[in-house]
C-alpha cells in the first residue's frame, strides 16, 4: 500500500509527547505514512512538537496542561499564542473554544485528545530513556512511582468488564504552592490540594472498604496530610495500572492549569466508569458528560454520582463500554494521530 502522507517529525525528548510520537511510529509500521524523524531542540517542559506534512503543511501537536506557553497570566499567554505561533494546523490537548478567538492567522485549531504517559516504540526508545532519566532526576515522587520505565500503550488497555466487587478508586497527589511564583498558580495549587483531600475524606467515610484511596508520598504531603498517605506499593505505576482494572469506578479531579490529567486518560484506556470534576477542556469525538463520565461540583454531588453507579449495574456497564469504544476510536496513539491527519485530508479535498 502506498503511504497516504509524508511526515517529517521534529523530535525532542518529552514524556508529554510520547503518545504523539508513538502514534506516528505505529502508523509508519502499518505503512500508512512515510516518516522522517528530525532531531530538534526543545524544552521538555514545553511539550509542543512540529510536523511537516507532504513537504507543505506545518502541523503542531501541543500537549501542554493548559494555556501556559510562557510564565505569565492567561491573557498574556493567549496573546503570545496569537502573535507568536505559526502553523497551518494546531492540535491541542488542552483545547476549548475560547482559544479560537486567539487563533493565529490562517491557523486551524482542533482538540488533540486525552493524554497517557507511555513509552513510544522503536525509533524513539533512545530519546525516551534520556528524557526519562532527566525527568526522574531529583524528583522524589516520580522516582518512587516509576519502578518500571517501559509502559507501552497496551499496558494501559483493558476490556469493559466490571468486577464482581463494586469498588471505588481515587489515588492522587498534592502540589506544593511554594514551587511556583505567580499568584494565580499558587492559588490554583492550594485549591487543588483542598479539593483532593476533601474527596478522599468524604469517600473514606461514606464507602469504607469499598473505597481505595489516598495520597502519594512526597515531602510536601508528609507535612500537609500525612495521615492520608498510602503505601508506596499502591502508587508504584505497574501496580497502580492493575489497581485501576480492579475498580469499576474511578474518580478524577482537575489537574494543573485546569487540565484533564493523565490519570483520567488511564481510566478511559482501562474502560472504567469515571466520576470527575467538570472538564475545562474538550476531547475530540463524542466524549460526553453522562455518557463517558459523570461530573460533580461538590462533595454531595460526588457521593450522589458514586452511589448512582454503584446501584445501577446497567449504567455502569454502558459507561465502561462507551469508554472502551472511545479509546479505540479516538485515543489509542495510532488512531489519535490518524484522526489528525484525516482532518487535514478533509479540509483539503
């Protein structure tokens, strides 16, 4: 089969971009694209990668947590985006329609999709290992969480099969507000910490042995909420992915910059039923509240949504099947990237 697209990917090591890199590599193996990988300079903390399609179109893949290209306020970031970005197509993980008002000239902007932290295949392995070593260097939490570095896309995937024991999962982390200088980021971290601790406490009280939850250990959490820290054996990534599969219902809260966290994507890949704070950003395709996930804005709504899924087995199964279908149509790395390339094709014919 003749390749449908010629792709020149400007590569630099970044864990946030590994799902994108993996998607391109899988499409290359399938013969759908011709892929040329060009080593590029880049900052792993700003995961924005450029790809040239058919020697003509500049496409950017952005897996930033939010509107945070520069260390400044959101309005200044949006002005930066409008004035400094040059691309024909821009696929952004943290997408909402407000971004369209700041679209650079002649730039088409679309949602990229939900993120998971995996290792790309084949030609990207060396770069991943270098990036990973830098990522865990001096990072107390990550060094404990990633005992095994190689997690491929199929390590996250599972069937929409409900466990006989109906259990609820929420394992999360806290953020030290002293690690950021901007006041709006400090306030955001303080609110995230409060909300996550409240969720754990209310679920522990309400659901007892049916709830598995707590905080990952790090120096800040030891000072902030030591009593909620759970054993490192549960937060080890390999065990955590297995733990997700053992729970039918998984809880998610907003991440930094209002992002949809990696944990949310892991729940979808494992075909779990999800209860989440409202999503600030959009995913491509038919990914909807009350179909793929159920939202809560306060503790009362969290408990009500959880009880609803615990009691209604049909609704639980429908949600799990919806997430299984969504993952394999929109989120699996090869499908995620193929969908972006087909968007170019649709716009050009």
